[in-house]
C-alpha cells in the first residue's frame, strides 16, 4: 500500500506529519494533502487548545493510547509533526487509510 504520506522513522517511533485546521466546523481527519494528514478541530489555536484537540482526534481516529502519541514539532504552527510509538509503520498506514476513508 502506498499512501502519499511522508512517514519517517525516528528510532523506533514514527513521525507523522500533520496539517492542522483549527476553527473548523467539525473534528476529524479530512484526508491526506501535500504529504500530510489533514486534521480539523473546532478549537481555536490559543493556549494549546487546538493542539490538545488535535491529539485527541488523532488518538481516537487511529485507535492509539495516549502514551503512544506526542507532539514533537510545530507547537504554534499549522504544520505539525507527531511522534507515534509502539506501532509498526504498516499498521499505522492501515489505520490512517481507514480513518481518512471514513471522512469522505
């Protein structure tokens, strides 16, 4: 399976590039755009509210435990990178495909 998503490895963790869309009408994964997972959240981007919402949306959509995901780049930017632990690249691709397919 070949998704147009730029997943990179960082040791045993996978780096998931995300394009955040705060102030959206709904929370959810919108698909893959420009090599990044596009994630919409209703929260505003202030005091980390949108980042917390993004984490919850990604965690829920990809069926991850809270301990498996962390924001590692882009605290205040729309383009973010999350570090995902304890999952194979193939399994993560499968879950992303399923989550991105539901949004259409």
